[in-house]
């Protein structure tokens, strides 16, 4: 078999492979998203930090909360307005500067712990399955054919797992604004989700509201034997991105002469990359801070709506209205 034929086939294969994408010995997030694992973790931390800042300022600066003196008094409201106009001052702000019920709520927010567990897996597959048909003309004008097949399949997988923990108060006060400059992503990335906004603000808002209003308990799968504990919540996000393609270069030769020769050769090529990213986020309220919830809940639900008279339907409607109004506590300032 002519060596030049196979060299030409190799060139065709190389062109096809380059068109489908490059190979990675160690598949990591940098390959396609062009963002490292450390930067992904940084973006998520900055997203959580901004969510805490928005919740804190939104609660203090909201006019409705100030009109209800049981929530935010004038002194605390003035601080909230100042922070809204000077958000860079949030790092020097301390909940002890507040007074009344507002101080208790913000101290609860700052006492929440958050943990992020990452499982980042990259799998790259490069398959080559060549085929060649050999022919040899015979004196009787017939052909002897031989079909040859082969495969050269490769897979490489990389998995990184790590955990980062924060406390809301430390995340705001001890993390400088410059740390998040250029690393705070405000939009989702639908092509490569882990590289964009992952939606922590919603979880943080729901956890805080449920801790204050819904008697949120510790994680407990055994609902028969309920045990009181500090509020906790876990959210798990799973993002899977698969990129792939294929090509089948083919060469057909015109047979000539009586020798064994190649009639045609094909080089099917498939290249795929699968990234599986799992982000598990846990929120937990410190035991010392959790003890304050009893008094806080009494203050929050002691309004006129929840003391409305009537049967279960009326009480249920009143509760629904109260919960709707409670959402204004953590209204974003912008």
C-alpha cells in the first residue's frame, strides 16, 4: 500500500480535527469558558455579598418599613438612606449602629453562615474510527475486496471538588469592594451557566424570610421525630454543558494495475466535551443568633392582620396578606 496515500489521509484527518476543536489533556473550565475555578468561586462569593448588601440596605431604606415604626425607626432609616446613597460605606457599617427592631433583624442577617461546595467535572472525548477498502483486480475481471476497520478512541476527565465558607457579616465587612471589581456578574450565562449569575439572591431572601416568619427549622429528613434546631437551608444547582461535533473525510481512488490497492478510505472523527458543574449552597443561622428569633417573630406577626377574627379561611387569607407585606422587608434598593 502506498505510504503517500496514508500521509494524505492523515492531513485530511488533521484538518477535520482542527475544525472540531482542540484537545485538552486536563479538561478544566478555562478551556471553553475562559474562566478559572478560582474566578468562578470568586464570582459566586461576590454575588452572595451583593445580595446581602442589597437586602440590608433595602430593608433599612424602604419608606414603608420606616412608616411602620415597629420595623425601622427614624434613626435606622436615616442610616439606610445614607448607605443607599453611599454604598461604598457598607464595609464600615456595623449593625450595632442601628436601634430597635432594625438592629435585631440586621444582626440576624449578619449572623448567617454560608457554605459553597463545588464539584467541577470536565470530560473530553476524541474518537477516530478509520476504515479502508482494499481491492485487487484478478485476471478474470473480477475484484477481491478487503474491508479494514480500526479505532483510536481517547477520553480524559478531570474533577475538582472544594468548599468555601463565609459569614454574611464578614463577607460584607471584611471583603473589600476592589475584591469584587470586575468579578460581580449581574447576568446569567445560558451557554456556560456556572460562569454567570447563579441566582443566590433569591435563596438568601427566602431563607431570611422563612427564618423570621415560617419557623424554619434545622435540616431534618425524619419528619416524625422533629427536633428543634437553628434554621438551615441547602440549595443544589447542577449545570451540564455538552459541546460536540463530527466529520467523515473520505478519499476515493481510481483503481489501476493488478496490485492490491486502496479503493477508498474514510476517517470518521467525533469530538465532544461535557462539563458537569454542581454547586451546593448551604445557609445556617448561628445558635446564639437563632435564640433571638422567638422575640422577633412575636414582634413581626403581632400586627392587626394576624389578630383578625373569623374562621380558618379568614385567618388563612390574613396570613397570605401578611406574608405578602413581609416581602417588602427585603425589597432591593435599586
